């Protein structure tokens, strides 16, 4: 087994190694089954649209200006949610991780509130912030806050204590300690927290858009569904899926995960 | 004789335990003269690391005064540079950025601090590794990075806590040579905490032997070996004589420590069964 593992690792990047072939195979199989089902006539009209009609819809989507407007709205909502929720989460995490007292007092709340589906607060957000993007940002920020705060608090406690002593021995000021020691020492948990936060902010924002809104991708998807423009709906799902993967990869890259040793 | 640069005067440190307060360091008094190499040696648990942390200003003491050039210190002092026993390089910084760290804290412009960092990197024998990350270096090299980083802050007193404890014996001897060479080159006042007798005799002008729990000063041994020294000195008769002398003092303390540890192990085993 070890030998095979080595082989595949060595061959990674070569187009025809077993791992890549398996990956391609499952995608191909899915596409073939999909197309077969689409042509079988077992389903009502467009429930499973043909690959070709989805491809056409993707093309139409990408060459259309209004799509980019909605994409921009959603992206801005998610970005604002990440900034607000993630920023507050970072501060809360540093406070909780830095003080045993505060963490004893408050961290239990975070553990209980963290897994609660934030969408249940959407009616409240609509009352407070209206039907527009603000309520989506609020829900996304609320979703994002918890994983970032918990991840940063845990990361703060895992910092190698000797690095803090080094900083103190060189008489680093509190601000320097945070910027030059705490934050870089926590880069992995922070990036991880932001990744998780991004995921739930995306979910929260899109979910909110599908519930009640007047713009954004979530709104367009549910709109396509209700007007039974299924190929277009799938086209948006695919584009969104690819974008989510890309952003996730980008966040991972920015954090330098895997690049820095130890 | 020159006035002492570091005075440790009647220091007491006690820790609260479940069985009440325990004195880790009990009325310890000594001083270090400018340019001197002084080692503090003692068995594990004699409180020598506590002394290190008190002088470094990272631990508060309940009684006594630590003063540098006549000025009582309270917290980390700019004249004292610490090298820790543990792995303490910043893994996210390259070697040069690690070494430049104290200069960066003081707001030195990048060009100037890199120049000075390079100087100290070369001094510890790591020229050419400036842009490597600690993860790419061996344990001995990383410890030299830590040493260079502390030297870069140009402390009046270099304070080291078993800096080579985690390294293998050969690396340790070679690094000892390096430290000795640097110390002699810079006339660096150095205080080394160690449990290694040969290391202490090889490098020191004086060796302070501490007692096992509570940590007190048992004796101060003057080492009159010629300078400059290197690890070659370990083969001389005088060296052997000093090692034996220090060991005779240390032996009693070390065996007390061992007995204590055994009793403790028995005690906990008794509780468990």
C-alpha cells in the first residue's frame, strides 16, 4: 500500500495517474447518467434538462449583464458579512482566547449559539434592516461570527507560550504583540475560521436571498425555479458552485496553508 | 575589581501549590561582573529556570532586588537578552526576519536592520541561510537563530536557559565552542543556566552551584582556566579537576532530587492503587 501511495504522489500532476483518472471517471459517469435520464422521458419536461440546454443557459448567463449585477450584489453582501462578522469574531476570539475569565464566562454561549441555524433569525433581520441587502448582510455576518470566534479563541490558546515570552523579553508593546506575534502565530486557525465563516456566510446570505429579497443570485435562482426556467437555474447553481470553490482555494492560498512548515 | 553589572540580591520566589506555598528560590544572592561568564548549575527542580525568569523580568519575585548597573529592574529590561531552552524561532519568519525582530520592534528601518541582522547571522555561522524558514533548518541551527536574534538586540547581559539541552552531544559541544568564541569576541557578559557540568566548566569564569529544593546558593566555584578556550580544553587535567570539584558539590543535591522524585512516584503510585 505504501508503495502505491508513493507512486500516486509522484505521479500527481501527470494527466493519466490513477487518482486523476478515478476523479474524471466519476464526473463523466455522473454526466452520462444525467444525460441518459434527461433523454429517457421519465421526468416531466425540464426537471432534468439536457446537458446541452444547461450549457446554453450557462453561456446565456455569462454573456448577460444583469447576471453580473446580481452576482455583484451577492458578492458584496457576502464580503460585507465576512468583514463585519469575521472582524467581530476575530476580536471576540482574541478576547476569549486571551482571558481565561472571559472564556469561562461566555464561551459556553458561543458553543450553544454556534450550531443554531441562523436563518431562524431572518424575520428579525428583516424587521430591523428591511428587505434589501442589509438584512442579508446581517444574517451572513451573524452566521460568520461564530465559527471565526471559536476558531480564533482555540487558536489563541494553542499559541506556543515561549513565543509570547520571546516577545515580552524584547519588550514588545501590546499592539506589537498582537500584530507581530499573536496574529501570525494564529494564521492557520484564523484562515480556517475565515474559511468556515465564508461557508456559512455564503449559506446564510443565499438562503436569505431565496426567502425574501429583490436582487442577488439567491433571488434569481428561486425566481428561475418559480418561472420553471430550470436550465437557467442549474446554470446559476453551477456558476455559484465554481465561484465558491475558487474563493475557498483563494483563502487557503492567502493563508499560505501547506507552504509554511512546522 | 569592576563593579558588578548584574546584582541578584536576596531573591525569594514561592509558588502556590495544593499543599501550600513552596519556596522555589530561597534567598539567592550573587552578582555578575562585566564581561564575565557565569554559569548557574543545579539538579532539575532546583529553581534555576525560575532564577532565569526572574532576572529576565518574566516572573515576579516576592522578596529581594535584581539590579542592572545599579538600577533595580521591574519586568523585562533592555540590557538583558534572553535565549530560551525551548524552540523559540518564529516559524512564519525567515532567518533574517527572525534575527531582525528586536530591531523591528525598535522601529529601525528595514535596510539598516537587515544589515545588522546579517552581521549576527554570520557571527553564529549561518551566513547563506538568511532567507530560509526555521522549518527548513536543523534544531541546532534554529537555536543559533535564536541566539543571533538575542545578540541582535545587543544586550549588556546575555541570559541563556539551557539553550542546548534539546540537542545531541556533538552538536552541543560545537555550539558551546561557538558561544564561547562569540562571548570572547564581544566580551559579552553572559549568564548561563545549565545542568551540564562539562558545559559549565568549559565556558565559565565562575560556576554557581544551587541546592535542590528550595533553591539556595550552595557554593561558587572559580574556574581558572586559560582563555581563549575551546572544547579542546575538556582533555586537560585542570578541566577534569574542576569537573570533579563541581560534581562533588552537585552530587548530594542531585541525589536528593532523585530520591524526592522516586518518593513522589511511589506516592502517586500508592494513590493510584
